[in-house]
């Protein structure tokens, strides 16, 4: 509330503001000042003194931020202006500004406040009373007032009075605001302006409005507030106008039958809308009635509402449901209290206090023999417990007479009957009558309670009569295990599986066959029942198992089946074919490798062998050529790089058993296989440098000198002499004869390389194939490719041999030392490979022999016997026997 002087002084300003409001909103977003407010205050103000109130909403409807330009003043949200410090107005006027901000709408308003100090008292103007000073009690802060709920009046009804002690000095006007006055519910209370009396205009419901908090004001006619705003509470006293009520329309509980006395059944809950913790809400419960006229079985706690059992005779089979009427009353259960009733339903839960029983103690049925999975009898099971509960569902068992498990009994869940079935065929010839004892029990254990039987299950006897039937043959045993030796051949007898006619007990006239779609491991003789193998068993089949169904047919056409359980055993005495040797060397001439398969087995697990390359990638680069039943030739299909090749060779014997051997072929840049290892070792340790290149140049010059020397050698012999074997290096001199030699009988021996003898009248012939040296009219030619054997050389006669001995010895003594040194110097080219145009030395592989090296450049003759041919080493003795036909 603003002072009256402020309202009169600012009336013209407010009128002008209302007329120009629309224009100001269009021209500017902000309004600098709304109006000016003037308060008349004493010259001295204490801290916390209320100066007055300003209507903030009239200036800015939505205010988010309120501040004062003077820190000595604090502005509340309702517009109340309080001092924060002691203020003395030395001058007659003090001015500050209230700043209002709306952050969301970006608006800002200002209110200018003027404080005017009083110059002197004017009692007549303020209508002060001339009274005698006396001590009185301050009445601006009275006790909270109260009003009875649902009061009958008369209205208006005075409920309190507020007065200010400043009324002795000022003319005070009283006002109030808050709920019940200017807020909902509006008009319920009002305060007299002159006296401060507070009146109620009508009855109030406490459950709706338990109390009201209003603010009372005391102001002078000019707007000055000598008192702070007074919060005042009007409490509505409760009246017992609400009866208690239950939280549920129907309470339902379950309690097991035959439970002990004092067992908690459940709890009922009631509420009262009257004032808590008073007699109006102090409730009491009691059982008004039970549905059946029996001894009272339940009780209820009067304060908590907990229901318990009183006796132990609850039996679901007699009474399955109890209905109680419960009353709740306030005023601590007094007769004048308000009350209400509710219904409680107590269901008696079932326990297994009744054992199942059969309608009859004896049953009889019949069944044909050999019938399987057929129902032969239904046995009803009776139980007084609750249907379709674990205490009612029956479980049947055969306690006697089913030791061989020919029968089985199950429960029909819909009818609770026991269904007796035959699960294994019965034999009339063995027995024609079976007596079974069947017992019944429930899913849950039997509970022993008062008035119940001590027997937890019932039993009955079933007589089963087996009828005779003309049945088919029967295998004995029905599962016949056999073990097949992995080494056996096709057609080997591995067992005998017979069926019998149950009527006669013999196997006459029964025929046998393998059921269609079975494994092809074995066959069965149609008449005798003998089991024979139908295939060879590879080593991969060792340990495998197969079930084979056998069908027996008697003379009447009836059939019976049996099963043969065949296991493949290991073949310990069988060795798979292998290749020996496994390591081979192939030179640049790509001469095929001779591979031979061996095995220690006898027919049919022996030759003839079949060979193939198991690796497809290797098969594309290598090929095999069958030589005979035991061997093949292995050769590359096309040009391949030098290196070591590991080739898997499959060898199958005549029975089809497979053995795999990994063959290693060293394709080497060599002339003979023995050179491959030597050249690789020496070349790996050589590194070319300046001195190596210089040595190669000098070697080439020495080679030219040797060639000139060789061309100056002449001989006079008319007939060429046979050159003996070079036993010192244990290799034969190679001939350049290109005609095919005789077939080598031993495949493990490298084909013999022999020297041929050609006649030459004069001179020395040199070519790219070999060297020819004339010695006394005869000539010897050394080449790299001949295939003549010793047998063909012997055809020239004894005179040729004698002359060859002399020429060989002369050459050895004259040229061996010098020629060996020169050839070693020039036997390598720039790539550290053998020079193909010169004679090459061979590795020393044994003791030296009596014979020297074979040469081609000697022109001296020396008679020397060839007895060393009869004293060959064991290795070359085999070679000689292979190459020379006896």
C-alpha cells in the first residue's frame, strides 16, 4: 500500500503514462522511469524499518530482478521497502531509485523514491487523541487464532483482533491480505479498518483448508507504516465429521488348512480424513460376523487390524472359504464414534492331507505278444484334495513284476488316470501271464495332520494275459558286434548272424539280406547267414564303426530285423608300400629319376604298384612314366629352375592300399650327380675381387697355351686302343657315341659312362663335344655323352686292348701332373661354374687303383696289364656285373 500523499502526487503522472503507453512501446523497448513515489518518514530510521510499499506490477508485470540504487534500502518482491542500516535524514529529502528487470523480454524499468522527513507534529491533522500516558501490553503480535470447523455462526463471526501501540500517536488504518481474503478462497475473512477485528464470513472445512496464513498491515492515512507487516495464522479446529473407511472394498487372504492357532491370515487397513493423532482418527477393529454358523475360527487385533486363526480345525475339504464382516470405528471405538464395515474373504489353501486311492484293488487286461508301444489299461486314481493341484495330481509306479522293463505307466493329466503300456514286446513262448503291482502317490509329499490317514499311497494289482501270435524270425542277439581285421581281403568271412523262428526254435527255411541303404562294408549269405567283407579297408578306416541292419524272412513271409555292429580293427601286420631311396640328384641334362616301390607284404598287398603325384601343384611341373610293376621314371614336364623339390609320391598296391612317400629331387647345375655337392660348397665360399678377376685372366692365357701344346701332339698307331676304367677316380670315361646302350638291369646304379674308340689317320680333331688326341697312329676321344658299355668295347679284340694299355700309361706319366694343374686353373668361368670345354676332375671316393687317369694327349706307349679289372671295389663290381653280360 502506498502513502496517500504519494498517490495524490502521482495521479497526474499515471494518467499521462496511460495515455502514452502505446507510443512508448513502439518507440523504445525500455522505459526509463514509471513513476515517482514519495514517503513521509521520521528523520531517523532504525535498521530493518519498513519505509513503505511500492506497487511493482503496475510498473513491470513480470519482474525477475529487483535492486536498489542505494545500499541502505532493500526491496522485497511484494514491493516492501526496508532499511538495511540506521539512517538519519540530515536534509529534508532523500532520493533513491528501484531498478526492475525482465531478462527474458529484455525490459528494464525504474521507480524513483523520495523520502521526506517530518518537520513537526500536527495532531489535529492526524487526529491524535489526548490521553494519559500509561503502561500497556503490546498487541501487534497476538497469538494465533482458531476457528471451529463447520461452525454454525452466527456470521460474521469474530475470531481475533489486532491492534498497534502506535495508535496512541497516529491514526492507524488496518488491512490484511492472503488466502481467504484476497486469495482463494476469497471473501472468507476480512478485517475492520478502524478496529483491527478479524471476522469469518462462513463455515470452513478443515480437510480442505486446515489453516490460513494472512498478512496484517497498520498504516497511517498518508501511507506511513509504523509497524512491520504481521503474519497471522488462523487455524481450523477439527470436527469429527468424517467416518473411517477401508482402503479396499474387499480383502482376500489365503491360509493353509490345518495350520496352527495364531497363524497370521492377513491385515486390514482403514483410514480417516480427520486430523491425525486425535480421537477423531483413533480407530478400532472388530469382527462383526462370520458367514457360517460354526465356532469362531478367526480373531482380529483391535488396533492393528491383523487377522489370525483361533483353532487348528481349518479343513479345506469341509469349508474352502470363510467370509468375515469387519467393523472399524473412530473415537477409540466409543459407541458415539463414526464407523464403517468391510468384507474379508479367507480361502483355505490345500495341503496334501489326503492320499490318492484306486477305485478297485484288482484289474485285468490282455495283450498280443510282440506288440510294442500299445496302451493296454487305464487305471482311475481318486483324491479328495483340490483338483489340478500338486496334492491331487497322481504319479504311478510299477513296484513289482516289471523287472525286465516290458511295461511303463504314465499319468493322463486331464483325467488323472494311470495309462499302462507295453514298451517291449512280450513273448508268449516265454511266459503267458504277468502280474504287476502298481502304486499311486502325489507330486508333493504327504502331510500327516490330525484326523488324517497314516498311509501315504495306495496300490492295486494288474493281471496281464499274453496272447499267442504267429511272429516272424528273431535275431539272437538283436545287436551282433563284429570286428573286421583291417588286413582282410574281399570275401573274407568275418562272422555268422542267424535268426530263429520263435515257434520252432530253429533257423531252417530263413533267408537273410542286408536292408537297403546300408553300408557296403559286408555282405550276408542268403541261406547260411555268413557275413563276408565286401571291400578293402584302408588305414584311414581303422577304428571306424558302422551299424548294418540285417533282415530275416521266414517261409511264411514274416520278417525280423537285427543289427550288426561292425568295427574296423588295425592291420598291424600290414606295411604300406614306400619308395626307396627317397633322395635323388638330377643334373642339367634332366635325366629322369628312377623310382622303385617296395613292400614286405604278400599278394594281394604287393605289386603291381600304381604311382601318382598327390600334390597338384607339383603334378603340373613333374610327370611319371611307368617302367614296370614296381618302378617309374620321374622327370620334369618343362624347364624348371635349379633347386630342391619335395614331391609327394602316392603308391597303391594291388589291393588299393595307399602309401605316400616324400621324394626329394635336387635339380642341380652339374654334369654328374657327384659334382653337385662339391660345386655348391666351393662356390659358396668364393667372393670375387680384383685378384680373382686377375687370376681368371691369367687362367685364360694358360688355357690358350695348353691348347697349343695339345695340338702339337701326334701318334703313329694304326689302331685305336681301348682305354681301361679310371679306378683312381672311380668313374668311367664318357664317350660321344649317341647310339643307345644296353638296358641297365639294376635301377639303383647310375648308367655307365664308357669311352669309345675311334680310328683316326692323322692330326688331332677338336670340337665342341670332346677332344681327340692322336697317339702313334691311334686316337682317343673323350666326350660327355656316350652310352656304350664295356661289352661293346670288348668287341675290338685283344690287340686293341694291349695297345690301349700302353697309350694310357704313357699319357698318365707325361701329362697328368701338368695337365691337372692347368685344367684346375682354367676350369671355372666368371660365374664360378665349370667350364664345359675342358676336362674336369672328380672327387676322390675311395682308395686309388692300379690304373691311372684316362687322357687324350699322350703320344708315348707303355705296355701295362689290366689285372686291376679283376680286383674292383665292391661298389664297381656291381656296376661291372650290370654292364657286362656273362
